[in-house]
C-alpha cells in the first residue's frame, strides 16, 4: 500500500527539484501509520526532513509538495497537519487491490527479498545431550525454527545447526550415572546412596537397561575397588573420583562404549523430539569432532601466533581484555585440558570459514557474559566479530495451577518437551512459546493452552481460518457459484471490510519487521489482530447474501483473510485447519 503513495510523492519531489526548489531528492520515502483514523491511512514527514535544505518552513514546503502531487487512482485526499506532516487518505480501491494480490500470490503473499544473497548460519537449542529436552528447551526450539522460516520467507539462505556438546565433564557424569544404574540392573546394589551430583532421571535407568542388554556382565569388573563415595563430603569431588576410576579400570575402548551408549540414546531422543515438533536442522555438529580434527589446536595456535595468549599459573590464557572483555580467559588448564571456551573459540572461527555472511547464536539468558569473550576471539583470529549476533532466550516457566514445576535435569524432576506436546499439542506449544519476546520471561499457562475459546489465541486464530472454509462448504451446499476469476470488489465499502483489507496490507510489513528485529512474536500478535477483526466482521455481517456481486466480493475478502492467516501460521510452525 505504501507504494501507492510513495510513487506520486516521489514524482512531486522530483518536480520541485526540477523547479530548483529542492537540491537533493531521496530515492525512497518513509511512512508511518497514524494511530488515529482522522489522521489518514499513511503519514509522511518528508517536508520536515527537507525543509532546511530547501530554505523553507516545513509547512510551506508541505504545501508546495501537495500542489505538485499528480493525480492518483489510489489517493482520495491529502491533508497537512501540525508543523508539516502529510496525511494521506486512500480510496477504497487501494484496499480492494490487496485482496486481489493475496489471492493471486497465495502462499507467497508477504514474501520479501530483503535477505537475497545473504547466507546466514543459525544455531539454536544445542542443549547438552545429558537428558531429554525439557519445556525450557522447547522455547528456544520454537523461537529458532520460527525465526528460520521468517528469514527464509524474506529471502535469506538459512543454515540451521545444532551444536552437540558431546565432550567434557557433563558427558562423563552421564556415563558414570549410567554405569551406577547398570550395576543396580545387574543385581549389584550400591554400597552408598546414589550420588547427588549424578543424573538421577528415570531415563538413566532405561539407558542402563539397554547397556546391560548389549554388554551383559562385561563391564562389571570396573565395580571392584571403586572409591567409597560415602566418605567424600564434596559431591563434585565424589563424582570426579568415580569418573577417574571408571576411565582407568575400563580402559579407553570399554569406557568409550559406555560413554557412547548414553550419548547416542539421548541424542537420538532429542533428534526425534525436535523433528516431531517441526524443528529440523541441516547439520548436527559434534564438539568432539573439533578435538579429533585438530580444530581447537589450530585456533589456539593462531591466537598464539598473533601474540594474543600468555602463560600464567600453569595455564594458557587468551588476552581477551585487549578486545573489550572484562577479564582474560583460560584456554588450556594446568593439567593440559582445553576449556569449554577453547571449543567455543574453535567452533565459531570454523563457522566463519564456511562462507556465511552472518552468524546468529541463540543462547540462554544466563550466557550473556559469554558474548564479549566470543566476539573478542573472533576479532583476534582475524574474523569479523560484528558478523556474530547473539539472541538471548529466557527459559519458559511452566505452571500447574499456582505451583511452579521444577526444571532440575539431574534430579529428573522436570516436564519434558515431549510431555508438554502430548498434553497441549504441537500447535499450542509452538504458538505459546513465541507469544513473548525471547528475552522476556514466559509463564506457560497449561490450562489456557488447551481451552477451546477466544481466550486461547491459537485456537481463536485457527478458528477464524476454519470459519472461512466453513463458508466455502456452505456456499457449495447451497449451490452458490464461485467464479474462477476475481469478482468486482467495488461493493466492499463497509468500514469493517476496509479495515480487514488494511490489516492484510500490513502483513508483508510485519513479516519484514519480524525478520529485521528477529522477533517471531510480531507475527503472532499480527495474527491475533487479524483473527479478531475477522471474527468481528463475521459476527456483524452476513456474507452469504443472495446478491451475487456482494456475496462473491465478501467471500473473496474472507478467502484473502484465510490465506494470510495460513501464511502467518506456517511461519510459526502452526497448522491452519479447515475444520475445528
């Protein structure tokens, strides 16, 4: 719709330039949508922006622009307001045009080209494979998948990747936890209580049962001479001693099988869970592969060659303060082991070598402090640190009534993403997760998510879509014709009809805004407004009237609404049912 106004406005500015009144004319003009209807449909402050260079008062320049405006079939009138704003009032034909556009473009209505030619790497969720995904992880999954679809719809080439943290201490804790449950399953009760620092969810017992099936008693010998964890006061120290014993007693090969059993089963569950949730990745990147292929050593060597590292207290440090971090960071500990940060350095540098123009990471809000150090490492390695964009995601908080549900992964007292999906369904889960900005806390209301009423936003939106299909079925049952070509829309003059069409015009703008701001919730809020407007229109207006021209015009408007709802829901990973 803005193009209808931009073209004649630019022509007017060019005419004033030819008259010598304006020196420079912008190649494009911006518009705002006035909040009050009496201020028109679109407003421009171009007169205020150009007044100084033209040597005129803004309102005087606005009058000259108004006088130079050519006739337009879309513009009904233009008014000057305040110090020199140009308020444009559009003819009904401008709103009828969007109906034709929606029905002609179908699933492509709203598609943009703003990201054309840009390859974008998007990493999200990347939860440690130490247990099933819980409802907190689900928010990052829904946010990432929705943002990926919105960006693709806007022309970006998006590559989604899951970084598998399959190395390090947490995976060793999982392996030790599985081993202890393996002993119990084999009929060897533990001589002390199960460690508090171990993973204690029921899923660990299931993995241990599979280990017993595949290994039999082949690993039992490692239970001999195990440390007495009951006498070790520090829980972390106890689990670390158990891990060290298992690595030594089992040897690299047998311990590798134990380690791999937990990793593979949990990772397979995460893959299936996300796929069932409509979240698909182009690649699953192993942290261990960074070590095995020497990527960590190469990245650290590059930092050292650049003079960005030093030795202190037996460790190797990265001088990240030279690049804006608040303190220097350890890359290699005194015992020779690389830190998690060293893997992050290597992984992000490796991303930059794959030809992506931009890297987007989605991290938990508690990782905010990692942003400066990772950017510092990219800068020190000679990469473009500004190419990295980090989006912080707050965990969703699940409530059952007024009681908050625990999210402790080790204790096993958590609600999994799969359980949530089974209770409320994929559609409600995907929609509710993106109802707020990702960096804001989200309280997930289970009761609301399952209601079949207008209080439940996803139901209300889907119901609007289904209502249009119900109209189609009713028309067919009554033998009312539906022409193959678009009917005359001139009879659509009711303010509610024009308001609906105006909302349709806003969809492409909202898609572009959601992509630029990385905010899928903008689409969710837009769909709520469009559905509410349609329900109001539906309840106040008889659509299947006897008069052919009016009926066909109203059905075309309804069809355009349904198509736009479907396009928006698709971007959010939510279905658009034809019946409810």
